[in-house]
C-alpha cells in the first residue's frame, strides 16, 4: 500500500529538535534520554478486519497478541517493557469480546511483568485497539549498526505464523493436531523477552521479524549500508512447517523468508551465539542475498501483508 | 454510552504493581517516576464520524486539535509536553486530507515546543488518529487534592466551543463574523501551556475541561471527597456567547456548565489568582452545586457528548 510510504515520509518531515531524542522514526523503537535512563517508545494499532477478524481469533488471544507485538519491538531494541497506555474504540456489540481481550492483556502483563497505567475509551463501528508501550534499557540496539564480517542470527524457527494464518483462512471444519499447533503460532506469539540480556551483550543490530525475514533484514541492510548474505542450507525448517508444506505442496523456504508475524528476532553479532540459529553473514555492499548451491540471488524486499 | 463505564471498570482490573507508578487510571495523566523525574502519560484517539466529520473541519485544524487536546491533559497535570507517538489509520481517499493534518500537527508542535518521535501507520475504512503524549514535571497535580476553604478557578471563558460546534452542525451557507469566531473556538482550541508554572505554584487540584464544567468538576469533587459550590453570578459570559444565545434564544449558563471541548482548566487554590476567573469554593461534603439567588441546586453530573 503506497500511501503507507507516503505517510512515513510525511511523518519524517516533523523535525526533531530535542537533543534528548537519541533515535527518532524508522527503528523498532524511538529512544529518548530521561535522566540518564534510555526510554524506548513504540506503538501498534490493530484495526478489525485489517489486522484481525473477530471470528478467527479469540478475544483472549487478541489481547495477548496486542501486548506481545509491542513487547517484541522493545525487546529488539534491547529493553524491558515498563509502562503502557491503551486506546480502545468499540461498538456496543463488542462487550463480551472485549472482556476476553482484557483477560488476554492481563495474562500478557503478568507474563512480561509490566503495567498498563492509562488509556482512552471511545466508540467506533469497527473495533480498534492501539497499544503504546514505553520500555527501558541502559544500552539500546538499533537497525543501523551491522558490520562487515559479523554473523546473522535468528532467535528461532520462522514461517510458522504464516502457515497458521493460511490454515485459519481455509475455514476448515476440522484441523489436524499439527495444524492447530501452527495456528497457535499465529494467534499466540511470544515476544523473546528471555533474550534481552543476550542481545544487550552481543548484538550490534537487531530487528523483530514482523513483516518477514527478507524484508526485515532489508531494513538492517539499508540502514547499516551493508550486504546481508543468507545461506539457504543454514535456514532451519521446523518439523511442523515441513508437515504443512508437504501436505499443501508449498516451499518452506518461502515461508521462512517471506512469512510474517513470527515476532522472532534477527540480529547481527561478531560472537558465537549458542542458543540461536546462525543463518548468514554481513559483507560490504548492499541488498539481501540468498546463497544457494546455484549461486547468490538478490531477494525481493517485500513485506508481509497482514491478513 | 454505558459501555465506556464498563471498559473503564475493566481497565482498572489491570492491577498495577510497579512502585514507580505514582498515579494510574482515572486522572488527566498517569504519572511515573523515571530517575527522579515525573513523566506524565496521556493519549486521545479521534475516530472519523465519532469525534470529527471531515467536511466540517479542515485537516489542518484537526491536526492542531489532536495535539492540543493531549497537551491540555499534560498541562492540567502540571507538566510540559516532551515526546509523542502518533498512530494513523487511513483509507486511500484520505491522502490529501492527511497532508493537511500533518501541517496542523507541525504547527502545533512548533507552538507547544515538543517532538513527535515515532508512530504507526495502518489502513482502515474510516480515518483514525491516536496521539500518545509523554510530558515532564517536577511537581504533578491530580484531581483528588481539593481542600475545604479553597477557591475554584477557571482559566478563561467557557461554552464557546459548544456554540461553535452547534453552528457548524447547522450547515449554514453563510455565517456572521461572530459566528465564524465561535466556530474557531471549536476547531482550533489552544491548550493553556502558558499556565503550567502558575498551576505548579498554586493549584491543589486541576482538571482540563473537555466534557463540560459541571461534569469535570464532578471528578474533582468525587476524587477529593469535597463539595464544590459554583456561584452563578461569578460565571463570566463571553460577549460572543452572549450574542449567540441572544440570536438563537439559548441560556448561556447551560453552555458554560455543560458545553465541552473548551480545553480550559478548572482548578482549586487557597491563593488569589489574578489572571483567572474565581467562580466558587470548596466545602466539606459531596457533589457540585450551583448557588443562585434562589438557593443552591445540585448539578447533574453529565458529560458532554462529543459531536
């Protein structure tokens, strides 16, 4: 949708003159200096029938997901979540669904250990949820600091959420067990808050994979002005994704490169990171390339279209 | 709309365990402690055809208003605005209108002197704007600290925005000059950032008048557990409101007590405040009363219905 790019350009015209603003637009979080601490700002809006369909996700899962997608941005910037505001715009018919959303939000706040402290309620024909989150760190990580010679890591298997979404949209009367597990990857992502300290110690750049690995690494490549080479034979394929692709005659590599909403992390480091997957390396140059037996192919810098 | 109360109750079930949270839900801003500084959190969402009608307000005015209504919350909590995120959800047809919105936002940021540092863009059938603002102060003001014996002040004339809205909705082909001025009070409110230092020095409690004086003083009364007496003969009537009420056969006192969206401030203080209007006093007891020649009347605790 081209108007997104247009708006993003428009937003950037809002000049920032404040010397306490360390990172502005264009990263997972904006960063400000507050009395020596670094605060991380992020928000994500979920609009009914654009980002979710009520009949396809329970209120509880949606509440969980609303929190998790924002926590994922804070985590990828090297911080822990602290305080959030929530905007909600509802129609009368949404009352029961909203109760469930709040159960999911509460579950997520308990899990990630932070507080919603304020918000705003309004009416609307379609359900709208906007979550604004402030995190905190002593060392923040951006997208623009990858260095030639470093390795590229992902925090876990990818592509499962996309497979889960496709299954949901098939509207099947019955799903196999492995399919239900895949759907859960889509409806119930878990932000990698367990990796914050590892990232702060080891990552030179980081991004959360919400739009697909190829597109999101494209941001690191462009902002760091480096070439990223992904080695196809190092891309890990989850057994559930393998089953899905065999059943529906799909190519798992497509799901790993272009599937979205995994909310795993891609990051660069000069170190060896035992509990993450090393999938490639950084060179001088530009673009994101896939290295296969047949040579290097430049990947399309396309994002995932949510729903 | 009863579901608002329902949601507000639901939100309060999200327990806050963080000792750095000094004020949670229920005030103009939430307040957190950040390395000795006090940060003020607020947000306001504007949904097309609920909070605004595109044909009735220019994009530029809407952008200005979006910023101003949030600044007003920070001001009434005794702070200056610092950093904001903006969420915007648009349809393709909105592009030109959005350009104007950003002009208005930019104007307001220059006027109030702070920065938008991040945000989120999404698609939607109806235009949605959500503005999240963090302010800063060394002394915050809440709604719950009015004391018996103190005086009640308003920062300027009230009721003009409501008259302006009514004029807009009359869909007249031509408006008189004084009517155009009233409309501007509705479309272009100015948050009272000039009063922040005065409030910090003098106010024991404060609220921004967005839903109408009677309703908003009701919040101070309830949270401070005090009675508020408004003296009718002290309520200032703006000459433009007088002209409006004479022309359309309305009672200006209704507009002053129940008109909304003025974004002026109501506050309590034991001091004399020269440049604001003293309109009443605080007693032990409960409720908001209007003192007239005929005695005291308890005011209905009703808010203003936006649009």
